[in-house]
C-alpha cells in the first residue's frame, strides 16, 4: 500500500513508495512452542515490509504502524515462556551444584 509519510533513506523523497512484493509468512517451531499459534501470527504481522522509492528506485524496509502493536503482543505472548525457562534453568543448576 503506497504511502507518503515515509522518507527514502537514499534520496529523502517523501512522494511515496511501491511495495516490492509480499513477504511470505514463516512458521517457527520455537515461537510456536513458546507462545502458540497466536505468537506465530503476531510475529509474522510484526515483520517489516520491503518497498521501492518512487523517485530513486532504492529498496528499503518500512515498519507499518500496526506491526509495532503486533510486536508488542508477540513479546507479551513469548515473555512468560522465556521467564519460565530461565527459572527452570536456574532451579536445575541450583540443584546440580547443591549436591
């Protein structure tokens, strides 16, 4: 979706950009195991998009406004799993070294 609020990093033009193609979604087993199917969906929604400047043809990445919200939700889904894994590792290491 072309926009005008993004400045080209090469020429500074603000007259818009054209999408270079949609990135395919990717499935990640670690993300799925840590946060479930929703975490995979929000991870893919939070990815940046590749666009081409209408003036100088430079290809660069942009992050649509909703992708930032998707990234926050992704980390809220993944965060508890990461904390639980750290607690488990500390507990296991503590029990190994206490004997």
